[in-house]
C-alpha cells in the first residue's frame, strides 16, 4: 500500500510517501503556501499544489497527522488548521481516501513508546530519507507508515 503522510506546521506542509514499508525518495517533500492564505487565490493555489502531488505520488491513502497539544497564538493554530483542511479538500477532489491520525494512534499502530514527543521516535521506523527530516518530514513519514497499518 502506498500512503502519503502529511504533517503541517503553521507555515509549511511536510510530505513523505511510504510504499509497503519503504519511505520513498525523490518526490515532493514540502509545500509552502503563498502568503495569501486568507484570500481565495492563495487557497486555490495551495489546493492545486496538493493535487499535483497526489497525481505525482498516486497514493492509495493520505494520512494527515494531528498536532500535539501545544501553546501557540490563535493565528498559528488557524494557519495550521487551514493547511490541514486544504490537504483534505485536495484529497477529496482527487478521490483519494484520507485518514486523520491522532498521535496516540500513530504510537499505537507503530508500537512506539508513549513517553516523549512523537518526533523523538522518528528514528525507530527507519533512517532519514531526503530533506527536511527533522523539520517535520520525519513526522509525515510516521503518519504515512501508520496510515498503512490497519
């Protein structure tokens, strides 16, 4: 099963593809929206970018990782939620099944310890592949791997 894992921050969306237990290299690793996410054009541009990635990757499923509880401004929460939502809309438009994964679900499916932040366990499921691994792509890889586990 090929799963596109997604982990959003308030400014970027990190992507990793797990294909039957192997994280693939050479595919789109990060999407950065234009600065105008409040306006229609910025929103549609980002959706189009995600749709291009979905066509490039041809996943069986998309797995979007929910954030850990964190203290942030309203704006940071809003921006992250916007990126998460736009990924979900793009998957719906491309007719790709999508699962939203709580971090506890990722830990359970991958038999990861409950202690420590999830990103501290990224190395337990394989070595880094490509760029942006510690910035958020490692978390996207965990989501992708967990998305392929039933």
